[in-house]
């Protein structure tokens, strides 16, 4: 059914792929420094900088990759996850 395909395309593939690409673009040192400058602009403290950096470099890309593979596996019945 074309509605199932459009649901897979928009929700199952494009959303995780968009987050994955966005996190990979933020990983560059320039973007992390820009985010740090933006947060500390008015004297605020960026107390979770290390946690943010670990999440954006490792946890988010891995999680979104697993979601993307899981969505494709579910739709096409590849049997990757059991």
C-alpha cells in the first residue's frame, strides 16, 4: 500500500536519517564551539558540556543508526533483529 510506503519513508527513514546527518554535522569542532558560545552568551554556565559532547558524538549517531536499521528491517522483513 502506498500509505505504508509513505509512512516508512517519512517516519521510518527520513526522520532518523535527518537526525543522524544533523548530529554528524554538529560533531565538527566549529559547531560545538558555536553551541558553547551561544549557551554561555549571557553569563550562563554550560555545566553539561562533556555530557552533550559525548551524546552528540557517540550516542545519537549510534541510536539513530539502530532506529534506521530497525525500521528498514521491520518494513522489509529482513530478520536482522530476530
